[in-house]
């Protein structure tokens, strides 16, 4: 038994090292000078922040950052509102029709988004949605609403129905119950939903590369892809740009991590 535990510990340690090494190389490359020809494994002689300045200016990451904030923020806001409004009746009223609707949403999770890329692209051309905030936000909301409904429906199912009945006796409306009683209790699962979907939306490339082709509308991933193609001989600048792109979500996760695991586990209890 002791040997098995030690072996499993080594496996976990190996997995951790495999995950950490790429980030270590990324950070060392981001802070090294162009003239530093030492191994990627060796740390920089001193911290060089010029790479970040060059990456920010040459890749136009300022505009890309603003686009990411607008698209990710509005998409998450809609996902929260629509997810809660749809999940409350699906959880509280266990009719055959509601179970069918819930099953459809869950089944949508296994549909690869790129399978409908061609007709979706043609449809967006017809309605003039290319290179628009509302167009890309609508795509993200459409493809990530199933996971939001899955998490919210499961979590709301753990909230006693007696709270709803007591609020209705006091004269509260259904909307009042949702926004005054249910929403405050959804903080853990909302945090999990924001982190899970926020990472996917922030790092999206598959849709942004097709639907945000205009230079002023490009997001971080698209801007960095073009930047890498232009400056692939200067890996330090590219590494610095990648660090800048990952930093906001890293900070968000560190701030909200205490709610993350609890929200995921509670959101999957029922549904």
C-alpha cells in the first residue's frame, strides 16, 4: 500500500511538472533580452520589460484588450441572466416538457461548434453581423448557454422550495423570488460559470478568426496569431504578448478560486 501511494505521488508530481514547464519556459522567454542566447531552461539574467512594451505596441494589444473585455463581459452578463431565467423553471417545474428541453440543452454540449461554421458564416454575411460586437457575442452566448443552464439548474435544485413558498406568502412575485432570493445564493456556481465560460470566450480563436476579420475588431488570440506570424524570429516578444493575454484571467481565477470548486461540485448535484 505504501509503495502504491508513493508511486501515485510520483505520477502526480510528474503531471504537475509537465504542466508547469511550458509556463516556466514562457516566462523566462518573456523576460529575456534578444541578445540572451542562453538555454530556454535557464532563467533570465535580469528582468527585461521591453519585450512587453514592444508586444503591446507592435501587436496593437491595447485595442485587442478592449475588444476582449467588451465581448467577454457582455457575453458573460447575458449568459448569467439567460442561464438563471431559463434554469429556474427547468429546476422548479419537473414536467415532461421541461425535462425534454433540459435534455436538448445538455445534448447540445456534444455538438462541435465548427460543424456549422460554413452555414453560420454565410448567415452572418447575409445579416451584416461580421466584424460586430453583437455578432460574436451572440455566437458565444448560443454555444455556452448549455453549460450555464446545466450548472444553474443543478444548483437551484439544491435550494429548498420552501424558500419560494415563504416568499410568495409574503407577496413576492416570481421575478422577485429569482432576483432577491435565488440570485444571491448562486454566487458559487456563478463564479464557476464565469471562470469556465470566461476562459473559453477570452481565449476564443475558432470563431474570432472568421467573424472578426477587421483589424480594429480583432481579439487577443487573433492579434497574437498575426503577431507571431510577423515576428516568429523574435520569440521573446511573442512570449511577452502571450503573458499579457493570460494575465487578466489568471488574476480573475486567483480572486475567485475559493468559490470555483464548490460551485462546480454543487452545480452537478442535480439536473
